[in-house]
């Protein structure tokens, strides 16, 4: 069976792995991208390295993805530089101009792009369309070898090259293996890097609705009884819901019929956008905090959910992942004379990412606890009320949301 040698092999072609591959390929590095399963969108004319038949799946169509992301302006700029953002249908991107956050008593805070002097706070996109755009950009560039569908059987860590044996018997060699293989990362496990998974005992229920009233680009978020309900605006009179709630309640919500779910979500959102009509079946995802002891080892680096897991209340998971991809690519570019797997370069990447990741984990974890504790009700609502009257604090919150 064949053996191919690359400077970097990335395992996992989700949004973060695909973006990292695109960026590294553009730096002129030899890069392979290994993905277990083709995404559920079709890439017309695309010829993966391993397979000579086009990937199967669906062309993004008129239906709305249940998986929606609030992309920060910093991530948007990164995706623009990669030429992926421009490949998305502008009619399917919704800028967020305002965020209305309400506590469970009298507290409320409004963040406004106009007041903060920025064009928008975030852009709402469908996961499948962004994935499609990234893979199209990979195809157009043509300088990343995509192995899909392909699974890793085993890894022999070594210097200067690590050997990855694929399930089909072929071998890839790499100076640097990048684990972009998600929260249950096998690369992390194979590298022996410790991680702590703390379940929140909650699930995020996601579903899309048509709404009776225009949202005017406003994202709504309510904190009540330990739950967090978010309505993100979609183009037209539509919204995407993420309801973080106790797992048993999440199961009940998912089991409701369309009319009952729409009625429950409408009532929980204080009827802010009129009548709701379910567009996509509801789905639930378990929520957990994942802390990884170290995100690098000689010849190995983790990015995206493989490197950290955060509560989705701030909608920042994939943005943190894009930040990892950008930082790793920049670090390798700054140390062109070193081998890609040089642990000193990788440690510089790890140091650069430690602060933003820990800050986001502390913020989301802290907010989750603040809003789950009945004794803290007065404090959190008063805090929001005060914060809403402090323009510098609001500007700082906008900066945090945009980074
Ligand atoms: C309910 C909910 C709502 C969310 N909302 C938001 C939001 O609004 N904004 C936001 O920024 N984030 C949000 N997130 C977080 C976001 O979903 C993740 O942070 C993001 O998808 C991580 O991307 P990734 O590419 O790192 O990992 P994944 O998307 O998990 O991709 C990993 C890839 O690796 C592949 N893979 C795995 N193992 C192997 C292997 N052995 N060999 C080959 N390939 C492999 C998988 O097939 C997959 O394609 C939300 C999360 C939840 C649960």
C-alpha cells in the first residue's frame, strides 16, 4: 500500500479543520486532510484524492440547517481572507445588529452595533453552507490532499515524522499532526493528553421557526430558572432557537409535536416575535465543559473542540476554533525555518491560545452558575441593570462578543 509524506496532516475536516487546511495550504506547506465521513452537502465535480467518484450527499437547498452559528467579525475576516466567506449566498447570511439579554426578574441589557460604532455584532450562518463554502475553496485551491472517507487505524509518534496508518492500509507521514477531530478527539487520546469533561446536566435544544413579526436583526436571550433561551435571527422572518435546559426537559421539548413546541417556545420568549411555526425538527445536544491539560506535544497540536469545549450560551465554540486555526497557521508562518512539529513553536501557539480559551470558559461557566443559583437572582438582575447604564462596560461586552 502507498505511503505519502506531508509537512502537516490534519485529522478532522469539520469547520475548524477545513479552515486550518485551507490556510496552511495557502502558506505553501504540503498538507493532507483526513475526514471520516463526507459532510452532508455535495461538492459538484470534487475529486477527493482517495476516491475517484464524487462525494455523495445533498446540495444545500432551500431547507434551513438546524445547526446555526453566530460568527464573530474576527472569524468572518479570517474566512474572508481564506476566500470561503465570499462563496456563501449573501441571502442566507443574517447580520446581528442588536442583542437583547433579559434576566429572570427585572434585569436586562441591550448591546447595539450602532451605539458601539460597528456595522454588526455577529453574522448568523448555517453550518452546512459554511462547510460547503470551505470545501469549495479547498477544491478551488487544489493544494490540500483530501482523504475522505478515511479513518485512522493507528499512529506511531516519532521525530522527525509521525506515521498515520489509515484503515485502508495506506500510510501518511507528517512532521505535524493536527487533531481537529472534535470533542471526542482520538488524536488527543492517542497522544496521551489528559482532559476533564464536566457535564452541565443540560442539553441544547435547537430548532428553526418562521416568526410572525420582523426581528430586525435582533438576537434575544433570556435567562430563567437555570435555563438559557436564545433566539438568533435568520434571513426573512425566521429564527433559530438554542434552548439550554435540564436534559429531561430537553427530551420533553424534542418529543413535542410541532404546534406544541412552537407554542412553548413562543411563551418562553414572551411572545416577542408573534406566532411561531416550526421549520425544522428539534434536536438536542449534551452540553459539557472540556478542559484539556495541554493542547500540544512534540509533532502534535489540537485545535477546535478537540482542544476545548465551552457552554454554547455565548455562541463562541466555533469562533474559538477559528482563532486556534489562525494562531497555529500564523505561528508556523513566523517560524518557517523550524520544522512544523518543533515543540517550541507549538508551545508558542499553546501560550497564545491559553488566555482567550480560559477567559471564554470562565465567562460561560461563571454565567451558567450565576444564572442557575436562585440565591444569586438579585445580584445577577441588578448587575445587568447597572451594566445596561454603563456605556464603557457595554462597549467592553461588545468587544468581547466580536473577538
Ligand atoms: C447546541 C449547540 C449550539 C452551538 N452553537 C454555537 C454557535 O452559535 N456559535 C459557535 O461558535 N459555536 C456553537 N457551538 C459549538 C460548535 O458546534 C463547535 O464548537 C464546532 O462545531 C467545533 O468544530 P470542530 O471543527 O472543532 O469540530 P467538529 O465539528 O466536531 O468536527 C470534527 C470533525 O472530525 C471528524 N473526525 C472525528 N474523528 C475522526 C477520525 N478519527 N478520523 C477522521 N475524521 C474524524 C468528524 O467527522 C468531524 O467532521 C454550539 C454547540 C452546541 C452543542
